[in-house]
């Protein structure tokens, strides 16, 4: 039996605040639906097993003026480091795909990074790379309709999946499993190497840096990610042959800094070109492999703090930021040597009344612990609850 026709992807300005040539969204527009739920209510539903985290959306965080100022400082302070990491991971991507990668960002953290990689390839090499964004949901995997779209339009060997950063490596593992499933069901095999800007968890081989510092696109949710929500997989609204969904928050346009962020990072490209080439050569000579030290650290923290559930432990600056913005935080662990890189985390923790504990020797700059208050369970491999062992 033949499959139904593929849905039509979305582009700006009808969906999102990025220009149409910068990214094509392999998503269904759910902007007309009320999918947001209060954080505590949403956490209770997730941890009780009543709902998958991907069935609803958190209420979009409205940053205080103090927090917005921290974001601006972070862009200025980390801009050159981020631009250098963008250059390195793009050079590695071009080498890995014979200068013809089709960039496929994992929504939504991957989207700004994919656009920056596309801009580097264009400005430095004159290459015009296709760039798409698609959904990946823990327990559901990669959107199979989006994978069908890519298979119908490109040589699968050209596809390169892109994300913003790694935490403990759950998405890297989910990606591999989802691509194995798709190959088994369709006969089409996509490569499963994942390109990320930052790999503090040591989960991938293609990365711009392994330092754990603030990537400003982790700070502001949709207003630094094209005004698009986190992706949604809810069978009430997504048919079996439709793309996963997301919302376009057009009403937040006055606060949108998505393109300002891209321009601020891109302004460093020409000046750092030679340094990027040096670092890329070093990376290729070293041929770094995943060691999964992040996963090991998370298991240790989970045990030491009596949580006994790795899904409540969110390592790294990006993931800790998400805990404070979108979940119910319990504690934040901070490496005392990384205080300057976690100023926004400390502010958010103060605003939310979350205790901060200094932990010397922590392999990440910080780690966020989700509150186990509901029933000591959390989102697991099925996207729902995982009871304690």
C-alpha cells in the first residue's frame, strides 16, 4: 500500500521569524491551539505517567530586564567562542559530507546552530547548503514523516543531523535508535553521526568545543529560536502521516532577538577563520571519540543525591537553564571554577528560590536537578514516567 502524499513544509515569514532561505521547518503549524500548561501541573502529569512531556508545552518564560541584560552580556562575552565553535563544527561537517551536507537541525535547540553553520559555509566557502529543522521526541524518536520527506528529496548519505549541545547524551542515543528503526521499516539508511556546537558530555565525535559554557540560544526559549515553540507530538492533533507540530508565537515579535543573535555571532567569522582552520586540523588529527563521561557523572550524581533516576539529572549549562525555565527545579550544582559562565543560572535560581550547591571537581559547569516531589519518577525512554528501581 502506498503512503499518502507528503505534507508541505513551513517557512518564514508565515511560520517563524527566520528568513525562508535560512531554514525550512518540517513541522505542522499548531499556533491556533492552546497547548500550554502551568509548570507544576505539567510536571505532575509527566511524572505521574499520565502524559508524555511532548503532548503539551510549558508556558513561555518572560525574562526580567535583569535576565535580558545577562543574555546580552553573554552574547558579547561568548560571541567569539561560539563563532569559533560554529566554524570548527561546520568545517568538520563539510569534510564528513564531501562539501555537500544537507543540514537537518533537531528542533528547537539545533535550529539557530544549523543556521549559523549554513552562514559559515556560505560566507567562508560560497556554499549554499539546504537546511531543515525536524522534531525528535524521547520515546517516539525522529518524526518518520520528516524522514520520508528527506529520503524523497535527497541522497540519504548527504544528511547530517545538527543539535545545539549534548547533556548526558540521551538525544544522541535516541537518534541512533530512531534511524535504525526507520532503516528497518523503509529500507533507507541515514548516517547517525550528530554534529553539535558543544559536547560537554563527550557523547559525539563531531563538535565545535567540549567546553561547558553558556550558548545564549539556551537562554530565551522561542525569542532566540525564531519565535517557534518546542515541538509537540500529540495524537489528538498530529495524524499518522503528518509532521510533528510546533507553535509560532508571532505575538512575541517585539521581544524577538533571533536574528540579532545570528548576526552577533556571524560578525566574528572573518576574523577567526585562520584559528578555526588550526583547531579543525587539531580535531581531525586527534580523532576524538565519545567516552560518555557525562553519562557516568549523571549516574553518580543520581545515586549520591538519593534520586536514583538519571532522568531527573540535567547536566550542563544548557540543560540546567532548561530545568530552571521549564521544569520544577530542586537544586542546582555548580562547579566553583565556572562561576563566570553560569551568572544567568545563578540569577534564575535566585528568582525561583532554588538552592545552589558548589561541587568542586564537577565535570560540567553546572547540573540542574528536577524536583522529585511528585512521586520520585521522571520522563524516561517512553517519554512518560520512570519509577525508581
